[in-house]
């Protein structure tokens, strides 16, 4: 809808009411209220809201608050595409047509309730997401915060409508920057400024020609270098390639090899879809993350400590392998303590699927693990025939005592959760040198766990290094409680904005974003609503 139409909408409604004979001063008739009561009866929250108002109008009356409210609703529907919402569900032109088609008291009452229902649907989706995460992928176990509809309506009634509607979407800096990048990529697509595929499998310093020009232009569009007319793979282009590689989670070499060219040639429409999926994910996480929190982004293999929106510590991570029962889930919880010199109590699935077959072939296999009965007593292997057991009847637990070679390393960070996921050290340091680091059974391994521990303890200890080292030197399990529990958010973002502008993109390692994008399209979300 044009800005002119939005500004003149109130005048259009006044003319409509006058011409239809429904004078504003007498609009709240018995027929109107009866229609409101009947229409609202289909939804408990809506019915209770109208009941407290004695079934008076909320949108269609002649009072200034109702007119401002209605204008704000129409304006929000006209801007729904900016948020990546389905414009088939939130369409301002359709809304106006329904308003102008209501020509009786009964129709006006029905319309008033319809507008309330549509508003609540819009509010829920723009606040908390179009989709329900676990219905898209059962490994997205994030608990989305849904606002109470009655409280939303009461808040709208008592607040400036324009201000209230602006407060509905996530107010995070990340969401605002994603919206800006969405518009930028829409422009790139609409104006066909992305360019064609760069026809080269690898490019390096000294190269020249059309492929180098294509690479240069793509890096300019991605914000990794300033505009230039050079057609040679010079030092400036090499540095831009290095920046792109760092921003894509690739090995930083300055040479555009196969993996780099693969990411360079991802179409702009696919990048735009990634941005829109990231916006949906940001709506799922529309809550107070905590002034200090731990942020684990599975797709870029990092764990960060965030203090008041700034990264104060960062380390590389290894996440769950891309196999059933091993992929790391997405959720939020609260870190309560760390355990230094931890024991590893082997999960049942690993015992029966991996270790039992090994024991059946060799009773002395995995001898670094203790067998434990239900009471926690150590059971000797002598005299046991492991072929007598299967995955259902195997009666023992397995424990690896504290040691340098312990699967959990020398420290683990606990945020008790039903997924049995935590952050921990690892003896397998070589894996941190890999470009794609998805190898664990689901938990998050940290490259620099001691430094991570020191950073966590720094806010409660005058000498965190000594406190941690003393616990380490003890050699047995030591629990160090966190004076202030810290929220932990395990997320999955393939598009992340940068404070100075631009984006970092990551690969969809588990295929979750592809599922989300497919589900969004089924809800009516499209890429084609470009404005140029």
C-alpha cells in the first residue's frame, strides 16, 4: 500500500460510515454487540477480552484510539514482507477490501473480531516466529516464548498504537541488521547485480581475466573489498579472499580453492533465503539472553562468552557428528557449575551400540573403562561372557575415571538439561585443525577449556587461574559452583551480521536451514516480493 493511501485511510472510513448510514455516534447497537459476542465465542482469550469491554468495538469505532489502532494495523500488514512474513496472510489491500465490504452492523461486529484475530496472529508470528521449531526438526528443542494474547490486547489498548506495533518484532540489534541485509540482498537480486557463476575451480595470485573479475565483483557485493577496476589477482584481492574465507569458516589461505569457490558461487537467492531463515530463528530466540551469556553457534564451530552484547572470550569448538543420535540439538539452559577432573559416565547408547560389540569380540577391549553395577560398584570382567548380553539386557554402566586421556578431558561445564549436553575439554586436540568440526556424540568440545573456565570465574574470583589450577592439581573430581548462573544458548545460524555491516555465512551442516526454508515456503513466505 502506498504511503498516501495509508495517510488517507481514516478519511476513507469516515466517508464509508457516512455513506452506509452507520453513523459513528450510534454504531454500538445491539446487533453489533451480538455479532461481536457470537464471533468472539470461537476463541476464549478473544471472547474474554470483548466481554470485559461489554462487546464494544476495538478497531471499527469512531474514537481516535480505534482509528490510530486500525491505521497501525494496516501499516504493519503493508510492511509484513520486510520481516519475511507471508504476505498472503498479512495483506493490507485485502484488509482494506474487507473493511470497505462491511455494510451492516452485524458485518461490522464480525469484522471487528476478525481484525482482533488477525492482529493476534500477526503479533505472534512477528514476535515468536511463523513456525514451531520442533515441528520442523525434532532436534530443535528450543522453547519459544509466546506472549499471552489477552495481555497483548490490553497492552495495545493502553499504548500508543504506532509505538506498540513497532515494539512487536524482536528488538535485538541482530534482528535489525538482518532486516537491513535482507533489503540489500533483495536489491541485488532485483537489479541482477550479483552476477553469474564465477567459472573457475581455483584462482590464485597472478591470475587475470574474466573469472578474476567475477570473483572481484562478488567480493565487492559481499562487502569484503572496495570497488576497483583491477582485473588481476593482486594483493588487494588476496586480502579480500582471506576476509571472505574467515567470514565463511574456511581455512584462511588467500587462495580461492575448491571450497572457497563453492561458497563464492552460492546464488544470491540462496543467501537471501539464509537471511530470512536467520530472521525466523531470531524470532524464536526473542527473549532476554542475559547480560552475560554463553553463545554456541553450531554452524561456525565456536563458543563465545558475551558480556553486554560484546564478545569477551571465544574459542573453537567441535560439535556432534552429522549422524542420527549424534547431532547437537538447539536449546537454551543455564550453566550452574564446572567439574574439574571429571569422570566420564558413558551414555547407554554408546555402551550398547559401540562398546558392547567390541567386548563381545574381546573382553579386554576398552580397558580404560570400568564396568559398574546398579549400585555403582566396580564389576570385574573376569568370568563374564559378553555374548550373553544384547543391547536390551546388558546390565552394566561404564565409567572412565579422571585422567588426561579422559574423553571429557580435564573439565566439563554443566547446565543440567534433558538432552544430556554440556561443554567440555577433550584429548583429541587434532580435530580443532579441521575445517568442518562435527565429530562428537552431541556434546560441545572446546579447544581452550582452561581459558574458558578462567573467563567464567573472573567475575567471582580475584585469582581465577590459581583457583582453577588448584582444583586441577587435586587430581580428583572437584565441583566449582558459579556464584551467578549463566544462560547458555546453543544456536544454529548460517547467516550472522557484523557490527560494522555485512554478513558472515556458514554451511548448513545438518540441513536444518533447508527444512526451515521449505516449511516457511509452505506457510506462504516467498523471495519474489522485491521492491528494487
